[in-house]
């Protein structure tokens, strides 16, 4: 975990506070209405939701996905408790209620909600909703924080470094070739004038 201890502690306390609210919401109907209250069945799903909320910080140490799954289970349990509790007034409104005392109650009908049951239902609803929203706040904070694995020390090189290769020698500079000596120019060939010979005279006498 890459979080500071103080930030992680605040995250844990927010989720545990949500778990405490869930437990309080499940117990208060007993306080106001006693064991005869018809909304006391909410205690079972509320306690399950409280256990899941309390386990969310420990699940977060194993990963965000597992923490979100555990919180989802907690939210489902609390919502199931709310629906179970509110099914009572809906059932009374649909099926009808018994007439006011001292009239006898016909079979299949129930007594109207008492003031204690209404009060217990109100406080249980408030505590359950606060627990869900406080847990959701902790989950949002959890996802907004950077989450990384344990910081590993930098790897130490075990193989000695290879010696640096010597820079390549610069190519030899080619010396300019000596210009070939040009042959000396010979004077133009002048033809010698040959003296003209006299015309050839025949030695034979004419006959």
C-alpha cells in the first residue's frame, strides 16, 4: 500500500463508523418497541451488513476489487433490511387493519402500527441509510487514493560492467599524390629541304 498510515487509519474509521451505524439501526427498534415490535426483524440483515462493512478495510489490503465486493454485500444486506421493514406498512395498507380497540380483530388482519413501531422504523431507516452513504464515501476515498504494490528496492547489478570500448581510430588522411612530371615539349619537327636534282638526261643516242 502506498498510502500514509494516517490516511489509511481515517479510511478504516469511516468504514467502521458505518458498521456501527448499521448495528445501531438494528438494535433501536428493540429499544423503542420491545420484543413485541413488528420491525425488529431488521436486526438480522443489519448485523450482516455491519459485519461486511467492518471487514471492508481488511479486504482492501487484498485489493480494491475485493473491498468493493464486500461493500456491495453490505449494501445489499442493509437494503434488504429496509425493504423488509417497509413491507409492514405496505401490507397493512393493502390488506387492511383491525378496527380500533376494544373491537375484536377479524382473522387475517393486523393491528395498526403503534407509535413505538413508527419511531423504531424511522431511526432504523436513518441509521441504515447513513451507514450505506458513509461506507460509500469511504469506498470513493479508497478508489481516489493511489494504490500501488510494495515499493521494491532498486535492483543491484551483479555482473560487473563491461569496459568501455575504445573509440575507433580516425581514418588515415590520404596525402595528395605528386603530380606526374609533364614531359618536356619537343620542338616541332621541321622537314629539311632536299636540293632538287637536275632532270635526268638519257644517254642513249637517238637513231
